[in-house]
C-alpha cells in the first residue's frame, strides 16, 4: 500500500504559512481583505491539516508496527517529535481560526490581536520545525520510501 502522508502535507503547510503572512499583511496595511484571506487559508489549512495528521498516523503505524517495521529508538524519537510539533502547530492555528471566527475584526482590536498574531507566530515556528523533522524522517531514515 502506498504512503499517503507525503501527498497530503503540502496543502496545509502552504495554506497555514500563507495565512500567517496574510495576517501580518492585514496588521500592516489595516485592510480587511487580507484578514479575510487569512481566515479562509486558516479554515482550509486546518481542515487539510487534519487529513495530513490522520494519514501520517496511519502511515507511521504501518511502517513502525507492521511486519516490515523499521524500528529503533532514534526513529521513534524523531517520529514522536514530528507528531508532537505537528499537533501543536495545528492546535495553534486552530485556536487562531476560532479567535478570528468569533471576532472577525480581531486585527483592529489592539489587545486581542496580540494573542492572535502570537498564535500565528508560534504555529509557523512549530510547523516549520515539524516539516524539518518530517524531512529528516524521509531523507535520513528512509521512512515512507519504497513502502
């Protein structure tokens, strides 16, 4: 069975990072169109992130617990770090989505936007770290290749 996770990670990665960029542009320019675009990218990015998370769990389970398992402490540490940072990033972006859904003019509110922008910044850092760890799993360990 082919691995599905590599095919599902690119949309949420791009959409969530672009939502952070759009949120910063909305903050900088004060234009609501950027905030609206950030919201839509967040919405689709979070939904596709859930799909990527589920395919990642399915692929990892098959590859580290199946009959052809590639298993070792180093691999499991990398895999767990990748999973943790992915879940944490998705949680940050989902919290930002909920905040913007509840308060569409969050960019205009000086106090509320601090937390919103902070969630975007933390989510972006965690997402980039997760992507790097995922790359290590593929290119250093060989997880997901030829399975």
